[in-house]
C-alpha cells in the first residue's frame, strides 16, 4: 500500500472524528505530508485500518524519510503532533465540557474521557497490556495490577537522552505548561494534551486524565501554580468541592511527605476517578462520637484509617482538622510512632480520600508516619525487606486504597515461580527463592493452572502485608489498643 493511501486513510479518520470537514481534506493532506517528510502525493483509494494502525504506518514512513530518528521520543513527538489533528483547541475543549456539564457532570466527563482516548492522549493500547486481577483477602477483595503500559527505554533512547540538553520548561509533568508541549528526548510529548479548568475554592485547577491509567477514568487534578503538596483544611475543602461538582468520582491526595507520599511532591495535585476502590467498600471496625458527625470510626483495613461521614462540610472539616492537629504531634514511642526528629523534621501527615454517597460525604484519613530506623532505613512504616521482592516502592494514594501497582519485572518472575511449583527444578530469581520454596512446601507439585491461582493469591496476601507494614497501628490486639488510645485523645 502506498504512502498516499496511508495519508488519505489517516486524513479520512481525522475528518470522521474531529471538527474538520471534507473541505479541509487538501489542507490536512499537506500538513500530514510535511510532518512525515513526504514531498509528493497522488490521489488514491484510502488505506483501511484503525486510526492507530494508520498512525503506526505514518511513523514508519517518517523514519524511512529520515524526518525522525527511530527512537521512542521522536516517534512519540510525531505521534502526538499527528493525533493533535483530532483535538480541538483548549478553549473549544473547555467550552464543550462546560456546555455538556449543564446536562450532567457524567455526560461532560464521559465526553472528555472519550476525547482523551480518541486523541491517543490516554494510551489505550499500552494500558491493555497491563495484567489485572482481583483477589479475596481478610479485608475484602483487592485489586492487583502489573504495570506493563509504560514503554521500556532501549539503548538508542538512553543514548539520545544522555545527549539532550537540560531544560527547565515545563517545570514538571503536572504543570499547565504541558498543554501542547512538543516534548524532548527526556520529556514526554504533550501536543495533543488538553486540560479542563475547574473552579476549586478560589482557584481554577486543571482536570485531566492519566495517560497510563491504573483504573477507570483515572483523573489528575492539578494546582494552577507550581507549589509543593500540602495537606491542610484548604485542600481538604477542595476535595469536597470537587466531589460536589463530580459526585460520580472519588478524589484524594497523596501525603505531603517523602516515603509515604507519591512520586511528585513538588506540585500540588489530587487524583480521582469513576471507580470503586477496595477501601471504599471496607466496613467500619468500630465507631466513636466526634464533633456531632453522623458517623465516625476506624475502618477494617490493613492501614490505619479513620472514616468521617456527614452532609455538613464545616463539621467534617472541623473534625478532620482536629484529627490532623492531634496526629501531627502524637507520640507512641513503644510503637515507634514519633512526630518529630530532634532537628525538628516533621514525620506525621495523612492521606485523605473523599467520596459522595447521596447527600453525605465520606472523608477517609489514613494516618502516615515516615520515620526511619537502623533496622528499617527505608521507612519503619514502609514495605519491609521480606516483602520487597514483590513491592519495594512507596505506598501512595492508589495503593493505600487497595490497588497494587506492581513493577513490570514481575510478569516474567511470577511466571517462573509458577513453573517452579510445577517443576521444582525450574530456575527462579534468588529474591523469590524463599517464597517459592514456602509455596512448594505448602502445595507440592501442582498443575500450571493451579500454580497460577496459588501465586496470584499469594501476591495478594503479600500486598496486604505490604499495606500492614505501612500502617502505623497494626491489625493486632496491641496495635488496635494503640489506635484506641489515639482516638481517645480526640475526645
């Protein structure tokens, strides 16, 4: 099939799925030809195929024409420019969103979500590679995903990145400056990126979807200015304001301290989505009175979670502020809980999550402590060494809620452990040896299908242990007694 057929097919897709009209055909042909380094064209029958299949063909043509090098960054940059033809300007996208919002918030978010997939800002093909399953545990059903969507860098990519100049623009990947940015060898292409402006308590924040989503309609909500993460009454009020506007979504914030926070602490932001996280389904283990709220209690969850329920935002914020103020200075040395170092470094914060259930708000506050020790230099309340063969990264907002995000290496490593349970002569990574031997001793030789079930369940059980490590008050009689002592200080 000729280059002209591919270009014609792609232009046909643009006209079918964007604001362009048939009259724009010649203009679009010339713009696409310029981007792929093609200097001739003859009208021909359009090539059939999906938008992304035609996009791949155009990228290959651009490489053959030496318009770009065959490295991931340059292919992504060109792909983003080509898919930008499917996207309206930021102002038009915002106008459409808020026009549809008048019909209903869900119609507006559905449309923007589909738009973000159609423009390939949300990497649907890559996300489809992720391994996802659910498993039953003592704390209910949890979600496990092995993240395979983000492309691995090859030697050519690494070499190009090393040669790239250091830049300070955009300031980071959560800045409004990314909207329309072409990308570099070390920075993702964002030409086809659009951000919805959403008013949140005196500021217009940005609403976008995650390119590599971990769950349905995985949204990121961005502060309009570059400032560090901060968990305080004002940002809690913004979480409540967000679910007022988008009641089908949950929203939460990573903690604002290292070890217990997310990967980007330098830019204030939230995450949310239209998805029932496992923690949202957890029940109260106990209840206690607080500030005249409709309900308050300790959640049955491996981490230390206080759930507050009421329809009155002021009462919720007052209660949450009281809890955070007490937790900031709360010490329980016998349980390794210390709020400050001798040099004044703060160690206590919370991970907050908000949902709306009818007229009521649910506000979950997960108590966090980022102390380290000689025994646990990476964090006392961080995955401990014996479970780091499965998960060693920080436990952030999404995982706190019961969705494990596991590294790509586990795809092949877990397959090897499954094979080991079928045939114990199978070589496995040394980091998994003790675990694999324990599984073999417990179950003996099994079929490959049985091995898959055993390994998946064991990974889920280990993830619960990971969350327990991150919990400040353990799910033991002693730990829960400590939790009750903390609750008693609130009264």
